[in-house]
C-alpha cells in the first residue's frame, strides 16, 4: 500500500513539473507580480538609483508564474534606458538578496527590460533567439509585469 502511495505522489509531482512553465520558454509569456508594502515604491527606487549606492528596495513578495518568493531585492537598472520621468523603468530583481538560497528554476537574478529602444517589443527577444543559434547569447523572453496588482508592462 505504501509503495502505491509513494508511486502516486511521485507521478503527481513529476507531472506538475512537466506542466510548469519554463522561465525562458519562448512559446509562453512569463507573469511576474511584485508586491511592495510601500505605496511610494517608485520614488524610493528613484532615490536609491540617484544615490548610486546599489541599494535595493525589499519587495514583500514576487510571484513568478505562480511561484512565490519572499523578501526579494529590487532596484532600477540601466544607464541609457533609466529615467526618473519614465512610467516604466527597467528592473533588476535579486531573488536571493535576503534569502541566500532562493531562486526560480536556478535563476537568482532577473533583469527586466523596459523596451525603451524597442517600440515593437519584439526585436530584443527575436535577435537573442537568432543569435543563440550561432553563438553564446543571453536568454530572453516576454513577461507581463504587475506591481501591487496593477499592470506595469
């Protein structure tokens, strides 16, 4: 009886893994939800960026494709695409900033572009996809990002 239960549990867990979405699966759009307890998170991130201290604001949680991560460090990234007047700035998420062993499918840092230099929002992902066929190139994918329940881009 115990063997049947163990076999059933193993089958269920294995099938859950098979149907989970890979972070860089080009056929699916990743969903990232960031939750800050601070309502003025944008101003705080602007201040951290302006101070140039590499400081991160702690998000209470980040949910990536349904998988929740606690206490994630968030900062604005980029030199050419960041602007304090932008509605959407590029983000850098450090999943292991507070909890050193925290990752998502082996990734500890996620860099979210704002697409400023790519109005089609296709060029960056497509060019990396093509480049990876011929050389080493970064992985990339599309993502829907929500901050405190509001669609961010």
